[in-house]
C-alpha cells in the first residue's frame, strides 16, 4: 500500500478527537511529502538534527513534534519552530525550553513524560515527581504544559500494556488543566485509544517498517 492509502485506512478508524502524529524518523523527504500531500500536517521526529533539516526543506505549515529524549544543549536548534516537545522529564530540561522559547519570542507546548513501563531503558519521571515539576513550570511564561506522555512496555502481554495505559490515564485525570494524553504507537495505539489517549504516534503503519 502507498503512504496515502495507509493514512486513509488509519484515519478511517480514528475519532475526530484523536490527534495523529506521523512518526517520520529516518524517512526520506519524498515520503514525508507524500503524507503531507495526503493531508497529514503533524510529523514526529526523535532526533533534533534530522528534524531541523526536514523543517528547512518541508512546507512551513507543518507542526513538528519532538518525540524522542531531549538533551538540553540541543533545545536551541529546534526552539525557533518546534510545536510540541513530548518527552519533558526533568526540571533542567523544562528550564532550558523556557529559556530558548523566550529568546525566540515563542510559546512551546510540552508534555511531561511519565515512566509507566517496566523496562529500565524507558525514560520519564515518576508520578511522585510530577507535582514538583508542575509547580516549577508555573513561573515559566513561554512553556505550555499541555498534558502527559507515556510509553508502554515492549511486550506481547496486552493486559500489561493496558494496565500501564490505565495508570497514565488515572494520573492525567487528576489535572483538569491537561488537554493532551499522548500514548500509543503503531503496535498498541488501539489499546491506548480505548484507555483514553487523544494523541497517538504512528510510524510503520504509515511509512512502512524500518529496516535500519
């Protein structure tokens, strides 16, 4: 199937309240343009350098989401254009986003990454750390905390995945100011939506599998 057909098939089963982030990491510009021409305007990248180079070449009405782990010294490169930063997991990072957003006279939307997976390799803060981070963010005028993000364990156990998504939703529901709950990728987005996700990050079901 072509990218256009993949998108149409995917969106056909999504309700209007679910935001689709097309994960375009490692994909060539021609693939992104095919998705763009099919109506996709939100793209997610996990490496800042790659996102910057694509931003320079792609239409400027695209909303770019940084979905990967962010090093503080790289924030300045995406601050002029990034729309959403998904994986905020420290006060240090939040301070740097505020600093660079202010420099660029912009407001940058952010999601706090909560670690819900069992795997040691996953990033994110604990639920107990969330309150301190939110309190700190209140003094930052250029950072908009829109909600939470989390990644489930990489496992075939769908019940475990569901439990992890349910945990994140229960935390999300405690905060009336939150608008976005980003959870679910190509392999588990259906479960995520069933558990309350309103933003999913999908790559392979749009662009095909990555082999490198």
